[in-house]
C-alpha cells in the first residue's frame, strides 16, 4: 500500500498545539503561529554561494503555541526531549538537539537588538512537516517561532521585517544548531506567496514570486520521502560548502555566483574535485534562470529536463545523492515523469517528480516497487499541485 503524508488543517494544527501547551504549561498560550516546510524545485547547494533557488512552500506546516515571559527564560516542549534555560545561556551547541533551533532564534533576535533582555517564551510545538525528509522541518520550526515572537513583541512583519527575521533564523541554524546551511529555506518559509514559487536571490536576499499553478495545467509535483536518514550536521554538508568557498577563492572571485554571472571557466582549477563542485554550482544557477523563464511563460512541462539535469549534476559533480534517491528518480522517469531530482541537502531525504495529475498514483506505485526490488525502505509520498503560503498567525 502506498503511504501518503497528509497535511493537518490550520484548525487541526492550532488545536493540537494548544492542547500540548495546556498539558505542558497549564493555562492558555497567547496565540498559535505556523510556518511551512518547503520543496525546492531547483537551485540546490547554491544559496551559500550567492546563487539562485526556486522553492515552493508546502501545505505541511509546523505550529507553535507561545506565551510571552518577562524573565528572559525559555521553556520548549514537543514530542522530543524538553528544554528549559535562559536566553543568556544560549551558545554554540547549547542547547543540543532540536531545541537549538528554537533557542537560537530568540538568542539571535536578542543579539540583533530586536528584543529586550527580559523577553522570554514558553513554546509548545506540533508539526506536520516530516522530520529528516529534506523538506526543511528545521526552518519551519525556526520561522514559526520567529514570527510568533515578532508578533508578540510588536515588531514589523511586512516583507522587510520578514527578511530580517529570516536572517535571525539563519543565524540560529548556523551559529547555535551548528548546521552550516544557506538562507533559502528561511526565505521561503517566511516570505512565500501562495500559488507561486519564489525566486530567491541569495546574493542580495531579494525574492520574486513566480507563477506555480500546476493544478490549472493538469499537473502535480510528487514529493517522495525516501525515508533514508538525512543528516546535515555530520560534516558532509560542511565539506561541500567549504569546497565551494575554496573554489571561489582559487578562481579569484568573491563567490561562485560571480563566476556564473561572468562566465568564468571553472575547468582552470587544479583540483578535479573542486572543478566538479564548482561546475555544479555554476550550471545549477543557469538551470534556475531557465526554469524561472519557463514557469513565467506558462511552459511548466518544459522544466522537466532541467530537474533531471539538476539531479545528474548533484549526483555526479556534487556527490550528495544516495541509492534511495537515485532509485526514486530513475523509477519516476521510467514511469513517465517529465523530470525528477533529489531535493534538499541530500545524503538522504526526498526527491521530486513532475508528473501529469492523472499519473500520480501510477508513478508512486512504480517508485515504491523499485524500492522494494532493491531492498530499500518503502518511501512515503505527498502530492503538491499549488504552492502554500508563508508564516502566519493561526489564532
């Protein structure tokens, strides 16, 4: 049987978060806020190189029930290990684990002068974003709390304010959770436009909505959670980021985005591995530009070959795929998908396939069958035909 991952309704999320808050803290929260996970259509491992990405917000969201405190302390609860502590004690690696993503947000907002020294919160978390699937569950967690804190503190939540909150969330992930990711995930979670993909330019943090109405064209995006372990803090992601930065330095440019824009030949690099890493980044930025043009002109099916080329580049030049992801992509293409690729940081997680709406079930069955035949874990699926909206208050 095919396993489909369902998104909770806003009311269901709000009720679940409120119930957890009451059980853990007693009383009522000041409100409930939520932020979405994301799928990146194309533009992988380029955000930390100043590149371009084209993500969409998922209907699957993380909700936080929050009450403000006046003693500079944090208490966070979910189905995982609880954590209590003072904002002043938050530091790189402390708290450990999932709580770092929450504590780091409040820490970063304090550091940037957005909050008074006595600002603290009690937080209860409920999520419908699959953890470890490469669908940005960490950014959804960060952004839900950042938006809640901004709301409670009376901070601006227009696009400029959301951009500043995204910066705080990136700092939380990089400096406290010690995950050296870029800023694309936080940008889409806080600044998405419903019904659109978002062209994220990491060189200047600008965003631009791009039409993404697959349902209106009889199409869907099949998201395939391979359930392969997805870890970004085991050193692999950091090594890829370091190699990208080393390649840029060796080429004499400030970033590989500059190399892409100036047509710099990365083949002049002495190290074959650096050539491959840089080639992926430069060609991926080009694929994003092409995909944006095609979507803007309504030629949705034509982005399929770009998705597949992205996967080949991530697999062969960037070395971030794995057997589970390759199996899913190969099976989806064999079943008639217009294009398919891994999405997210890699080393596990999810793949996506651009398919006709009438083919969703058949493609999912073929992907599942391929996994079984290879002795791999059975994947789970979610189907997206329109992009979700940004972080918001639920109640």
